[in-house]
């Protein structure tokens, strides 16, 4: 299992403290679109929906996992299958997709949304346009090769994005997805604390950020699912959350 070094955890904590109001977008103001706005922007005559869920009516929430697959992902998929809950996986390429290709295929086969978290978790706002393209193209190519579906969503590392990143995403046909709920599971292995943090922050149309690479996260998932179901939430993928709207390339989605 990959563990982020201590300097990375410290950096994320510092950024989170300093840029809370901008969802880790590099402390720069960016325009974001809420899921409800994405639904409203859709063709008013559209009756499109994903599966049996219509988030214009249901109390929806999206469960997302970053930085996998990992050795913990198989157990996570077992839990999601048992609970009948779809999730969105923002996958890393280097040391993850290439190491666990069967898990990528299983995610797609079991109805989860497979998306990109870049190739090597480089901070995109510090890269050139060509470097950003490479960080985004490589995982998309691998995911398409393994699943037959090219990702339409990506999550920028640490949530950092800007006009250059947005422009590249627009050209590549990829939308950006941030979040509204974080358990900061990179700071603790306490599964009960992770569960409590998610339940305390959850709201309708929320996007939950977790990482299945950490040992405390997957054991917390059953409590998260059961607790939110008891409150009347319906779990959907990110694209389901936007339906009948569709992810627009370059757009930044955040509740």
C-alpha cells in the first residue's frame, strides 16, 4: 500500500487551513458549478436519468475515492457490492492503475464510475500546459484500454486548478470535480472518527472525498453508508448527481 510521506500530509493540512473557502484550488478564485445548477442547465424537456435515481427529486449524495486502486480496494468493492452503493473512483496511474488493472476492470464492471486523478499526483497548477496534458492523457488512455470507456471526469490533486488546467481539460473533454465533504483520512487511521467526520458534514448533493489507500478508511465505509441511508440519502455516482445534465469539459463541479 502506498503511504504519502509526512511532508505531503503536512502540505495538504497547511493548504486546507489556508484555502478552505476555495476548496483547495490553489488559493485562487475559480468559478464552480453546483450539481443542482448542472441539472437546471440541462434541457428542460429531458427525462434522462441514470438507473432509477432522479436527483431532482431524491436526496442524493456521491461517495468518491481518490488515489487508488490499492491493496484495500478489493475489500472496498466487496462492501459497496454488499450495500448496493455506487461510487466514483478517481484513480492514479503510476503505481496504481498499472499495478492493479484487474481492480480497475472490476470497478467498471460492477457499475462504479471510473475517473482520473492524474498519472503521478503532480500539482497541475505548477506545470506547463504540455505537462498537464501528459498528466491527464496517460491515465485516461489506460482506463479506456482496461474498461472500454474513456473518463469524462478528473479530480486535480489537492483540488488545485486554474485557468490553464481548465483550458487543457476543456480541450481533452474532461470535467473537473471537487468536493464538499472531507474526513481528512490522510491524517488519521481512526475509522470511527472518519465516519463521524463524514456524517457531520454531509448534506444533499454532497460529494464525499475519501482515500482507499489508507488503512482506516475502508473499515469506516459501512458506517458512512448505513448512517447516511438512515438519514434518507441515496448514493449516486458524480455523473448521476449531475443528471439530466452531463459533465461539461473544463467545468469545475462542486456543491
